[in-house]
DNA sequence: CTTCGTGCAAAACCTTTGCATTAAA
DNA sequence: TTTAATGCAAAGGTTTTGCACGAAG
């Protein structure tokens, strides 16, 4: 049983880089320059991204030495294994990654008009999830919830358009 | 506003094939032999599948005339557009489809050990989803929730293995 | 030194598309 | 008879892999 909680009892005071180092050491993997660049870059700010966006953004930072595409993919996989990133959805065939470390658990509202992702957190949701799982004797590791729809801004824009049409 | 409810007020008494015919007619599309084979085959029983499994299963039914791979993909897209199928997850790069017609709304527990998908329904969940969306002025179209973890059977198997190890 | 990681190019893989042919309506 | 749909083959686009070289421990 104890190993099942180990993922959740990591020291949250560690920086992402330190956390990643810890993971790498535990697997006898090496902290290379490329992995260092990537973990620092990815956790510099909180946002959602896909592999291509990451590679472009990295290339834009001329100060950074470039990291090859295969290495980016390999490192993304390691960060997911380490529990530091998670894939929240597939957008047009590309996996969209989200921070899963140093940031509170959350889910997303996804606007189908503008593509925006709005984060929210609900304790109640976790409670229901656990209750349902318990009914089935299922042990929860995590969950992924995306609510599809239209955001406030796009709804307003639509209403404006409709009002205009009404007047014609 | 009225158009926003139209998707939910379709006549549920229609068979999947009839429902699909209705959709096709509304778009001036034709009810071809291939589309008939596919809609009948897919809705013959309720389960989750990916394009490849569907093609194999169809090929196994020697009685059925075969449908080409591109046509299968095209028809799956149409059934999704018609609101009769939905993609619940990506499994190893392949889109996993689930019935979204003639079957009550539901979400899934996904066992990471055996890959099983367990369905459940929760009114409370929909309530929370709507409350959160309302807080953000977001209009909900649908949602996708997957709870990852380990199912009862795989937990038992694991416990058996552990007990054995303990005795050594 | 030994082993692991990187970069390059090529491959793998699911899904989509162009086009000539076939079949709905 | 007109227009949409199919099947084939080939292309698309993301992600993965084989392998020789380079770097970490």
C-alpha cells in the first residue's frame, strides 16, 4: 500500500528542476544540459502547450542552445512519467501538456470557438469521483475532465452578431 | 437560444439507422450500402472501439461486404457530427469511440492494468459541471471525464501477488 | 572508461486526401 | 442524368526509433 502514496508525498518545496533531478537519479538517468534546459523552460511559467509550440518557443529564445526534436519528445515523456506533466487533451492530433507539479490540481473548460482553456478546481468533483470509484472497488490514480462549450467572450460576440442580423 | 437545445430533443424512439438517415437527409447526403452496414454494425451492441477494431470485426463477419478503410474513417466522422458517436479517449494514438445515442450519458473509469473501461453515471457530476460553468459564464455543450486507476479485479490480483511475495 | 543521451535521418503510425470509377436519387 | 460516395494509392503530420557520436558520472 505504501508505494501507492509515494507519488503524492513528494516534497513540494523542491523546485521543478530539483524534483526532476530526484526522479532521474532514482532511475539512474543523467541530468544532461538538454534536460536542464527543458525542465527550466517548461516550468518558468504556467501554461498549456504542445510539443511544436515548445520547440518554437525554445528556438525563439536565442540565448538557449537548441534541443533536437527527438530529445524534446523523449524528455516530455520523462516529465510525464515523473508526474510533473500530464496530457490534458489532443488538439488536432497534437498532445497538449499541462503542468502537474507546483500547481494545484485543476480541470478545464475548453472553448470550441476560440480554443481557450479555462482552469477551475472543485473539491466536490474529487469527492464525487472518489465516491463513484469506491462503489466500484476502483482505486483512483488521477482523472482528466474537459468541459466543452463556449466561453463568455465568444458568447457575447455571438450575441452581438445575432443582434446585428436581427436588425437587417 | 432554441437551436442550442435541438441536439437534445431528437426523437429517441428512432433506431440508430433511422436517426442516421435523418441526419444524412438533412445534409443532402446519401444512405449508401456502406453507411448502412457501418451504422447497423456499430449499434448492434454497445461497446467501445477504435477504427482498427471496427475494421477487423467487420472483416470477421464474412457475411458482410467489406467497407474500405477510408470510408470507415469518413463514416465515423459523420456519426460523430451526427451526435451518435463520441471520442472518449486516445489509446496509444488511436481514437476510442463510444455510443452517444440510444444510451444514457455516462463517464468512465479506466483501468491502467487491464485497459478495461467501466461506465458510470452521476447526476451530481453534471450539476457541479453546470455550476462551475455558470460561474465562468461558460455555456456547456458536453464533457469528457476519464478516471484513471486500477479496477477491483486487478487490485485483487496485485494483492495476491504481494501476499505471495511476503511469504518468501 | 563505461554507459547513457543526443542528433540525424528515416521509419512508424493513424488518419486524410486526390482522383477515377461507381452508385444513389 | 446529375451529383455524391467509394476505393485505391499516396500523402500528411505527429511521434518514435536505429545508430554513430558525444557527454555524464
